[in-house]
């Protein structure tokens, strides 16, 4: 009404006044509808977020949880060490070009190659931290034990090696 009063003072044609009243009424009615959530499924939200903002550590953590909930350990396993790398790398620079080059590999090969690619001098700190944390989720720990000890035997303690 505050906007329409000055307009009505300058507009003398009834058709223009009616058009303005109609436009303002539609605008006010449209603003009264409650907004819908953009995502009806939280897991879909995190999958989208990890694709759109791949440099956000929290997105990789949450999308890995989404994959674990759906039973896709392979996809969840890839995103979880990436999250660990992003968190433990701070304040040093993250090597995004190296991470991007691994995207051409199949998913399980990306998981296996990730520690050596992002920390070529010594992948062991990332592997040890991740292996310790993966014990909280047994399917993930089994996946780690299936892939990393053969590739990185120097990083696995003798008590954790499979017979």
C-alpha cells in the first residue's frame, strides 16, 4: 500500500491503476506461500554438494556417510580419506591438480592411489590416521585392509597385516 499510494497519485487512468493493483496483489500473494525445501533427501543433497563444491572437506565427510548408509562402501571409502587429507593438510596448500588427475581412474583404483598421489614423499601418515579412524566403521576397515596393505606395506603395522 505504501508503494501504491504515490503511484495512484500520479496515475489518472483507471486501467493503469487496475494493472498496478493486480501486479502488486500477485506479488504479495506469491510472497505468502511457504517455500519448499530444495532437497527432499539429505543424501541427494550431499551428493550434489560434493559435485558442486569438491573442495569442501565437510561435503566429502557427509557424502561418504550418505554412501555408507546406502551400503556403497566403495564410493564412501573414496570420499572419507579425501576428507581426512583436506583436514590434516591445513595450513599447507591442497594439491587439487593431483586429485583431479585421479578422477580418470576407476573408483577402487582412485582409493588405492590417493595417498601416494597427494603425499608422494610419505603417504604413511595419511594411511595410519585413516586406518585408525576406519576401525569405527567395520565395512570401511575391511575395505581398507583389502586394498592398502598390499600397496603400502611399509605403512601398515605388523599386527594389522592380514595373514
